[in-house]
């Protein structure tokens, strides 16, 4: 079955994506759960690959962003901190 993409076309798409990743991963942040999920999904297959150190860095940044979205700390009247998960309904 032919899916309409040759090996050369796929290589070109991956090369173009790699250029974007190489220049932007270190500064990339998101508050969009879809962006965070897609970034984690894109990087997870090559985690730990020495030639692709961006994958680990991107995952670390996205997990931090995810934590910023869904975790909060409340200070109680007695001064103690309570960590909780924020549930957002869209």
C-alpha cells in the first residue's frame, strides 16, 4: 500500500522538523495541554539517545510546564502548605 510519501520526502520533513527543534527546544514553553502532550509524544522515542540530547531537555521543560498548569499550593490559615492538583474543565 502506498501512502503518498517517499523516503526522500519523509527525510526532508524530518530534516525540517529537526532544524526547528535544534533552534527552539531550549527556550520552548507552553501552557497549552495539547502542545505539551505533542512535544512529549514527539520526544519520548529517542529519550536517552546521546546524539539527540534535545529530547531529554524538551521533556524536562514540558513536564515542568505541565506541573505549572495542574499543580498548586495553598497556604492554610495555620501557615501549612497543601499541594493539590487543579482540575480544569473546558
